């Protein structure tokens, strides 16, 4: 909505700054010359889009639903980013153990719900691409540019998110996580401006009496049905009762070695040749450095924890792990687990997820293990044989496999 000043401001009566502002506003809202009428053909002619299904009311309702879905995606996505790249002020608890599973599941579900919402919303407004005149004033041009940016950024988020869930990285010539995170801020900014501009229009559209259009209601029901269907056919990648109908989900929680999906295989990580006899876990702490072989690790008290692997891509799976408590190893290294941070490094020499940091609440949590066994058997190579980290309430990317080295630091005032 572009507001024009009601009356020309009487310049002589204004102080200088007001006068400049008045002139600026005048220029900003000044009508631009309309293009020649003979260009009004095809989609540009009046009445080119006669569908009675389109209405300000429909567009407003879809806009509200999209705003909520994007808000939820932004909040849960920002949280996931903070958990993976925690700034000094950020604190993430280790309990409830399945909390990240819920927040990331909601992130992916809300993102998938955006697919039909965004599709129908764009369908409901695309005739405006051919509005006449194309630009009425500099203010109108800025508004259109803002909407174009919002649409482009929103499409980028939804498409890149779906590609990531589908493990299809070929069409993305950038690192997914960084691109998806940066463009999220672009969407958030453009969306706030868009809401500010469109709020009066939405209020007006929703105040008007509801039209008796039966077909419009069917359209909304169709959008709701599509969202329900997408949710039902993907939720099975994390919620076992629905796994039988998870036709749209690329992962099933029970498919893979030892009944668990694999993110990166040992062959891909170059860790297939690690031998049980030659394996050493190197531990460095305030007390110095020592090595533990598998016999020494099995000689330490063994504990069992039922914890899910929760991939940021949206799949997750419950499993039963057993091995050595990280807190016990921290104590052996001469540090207090209540105040220690542990750098966990993989035998994998390259790769984005070859190391992770375990801080405060996760270090001392008795459920945090250097796991040696999974679901009742020795860890499969693809799940991190001979030893992998598993901790409660952490994204999968931080559950380092093929652990070769622990570096323990005592933090003066870790929470
Ligand atoms: N060293 C190493 N550990 C890793 C990864 C990796 O690429 N390298 N991938 C992580 C990711 S993204 C996930 S989701 C989990 C998956 O564990 P799984 O393959 O045993 O199911 O492992 C994590 N640990
Ligand atoms: Mo992952």
C-alpha cells in the first residue's frame, strides 16, 4: 500500500528539515508517467486473470499461515544454528534428551508445510506481476522490489531445504547450511517489511464479510489437506508408527546397519581400515596425555543409554548405546567433569563433521558416552567403530564417529 500525502505541504510555514522531508516525500510518492497504452496486451490487458477464486481475503489468510510457518522455521532454525555454533552467551541443556529432536522435527515439518502454502500464495498474487501501470511511483517501485526479494529468498529457503532433506546437493553450488542460514535473515527482514506494509490491507480484507464462495473454502481445505498429507508421509522418518507410509521421506528410522540409518559411511570417511588391535584413543587433559586401547576401554565401567540420533535433515532414530561415560574419561584426564570442555576428534582426517566440542552440561551428563556398542552388538564400521560419541539433546552433526582423540580443558566458570 502506498500512501500519497493528502495535501501539498505549505513549505513556507515549515522549518527547513521538515521542508526537505516534505520535498523528499513528494518525490518518493510522485506519480511516474504511465507507459503507452498499446503495451497493454496479453497478461497486461485489463481483466486478464478472471479466476473468481483469487481474493484479498484468500491471499491474506495464506499470508498469515505462511508468516506463522516461516516464523516457526526461523526460530527453530536459529536455535539449531546456535546449538551448532554456540556464542559465549548461549547455553544449551543436555535434558530433556529428545528436545532437539522435537525442535528440528518441527523445523522440517513447518518448512515442508510452506511448500503448498507458498505455491498457492504465489498463484493467488502472480497476476500482480502484470499490474498496470507497472510502477506508479518510486515508493511503489521500492515496494515491488521488496516483494521480489522476499519471494526469491522464500523460494530459495523452501527449495534448498527440500533438496537437503532429499540429500540432493548437486543443484546447490554452495554449502547448504551457510546459504540456508544467511538467506533466512534476508527472509526475516523482507518479511517484517512486507508485514508492516500489508497489515492494513490484511485487516481490511478480513474485516469485510466472508464471501459465500464455496469453492474458495474448498481451495483452503485443499491446501490444508496437502499439508496434512506431506506431514503424514514424511513424519515417519522420525516417528516410528508412521514409518510404513513415509513414502516422501528419504530415510527410515529402521533401515541401515544395526537398524539405524547411516549419515556418512566408513568408506566415505576413509576409516574402513581401522583395526581393533591397533586402535588407540588418545586423551589429553590437565594431567597429561595417555592412550587407551580397546581392552583398556572395555575394562572401564560400561554404561548403557537409550538415545536418538537426530540428524538436522529431519530424520531421527532411537538406539541403545553402551560404552564408557565421557565424564569418567574426563576424570581420568585430571579434570572436573562439572567444569570441563572436551574437544572430540575423529580418525577421519578431512570432512566437515570430523570434530565437535562437548561443553558443560553435556560433559557431566551421565548419558554422554564414548559408545563401543550399539543395539546389543559391537558398533558397525559405518556407525563409528571402534568408538563414537553419543550424547543427549545434540544434533547428529555433533555426534562424532570414529573418535580418536579427546582434548579436555577445564573452564574457569563453565555453567
Ligand atoms: N566423524 C564423523 N562423525 C559424524 C559425521 C561425519 O560426517 N563424520 N556425521 C554426523 C552426522 S551429520 C550424523 S546425522 C550422525 C549419524 O550417525 P550414524 O551414521 O551412526 O547414524 O553422525 C555424525 N557423526
Ligand atoms: Mo546429520
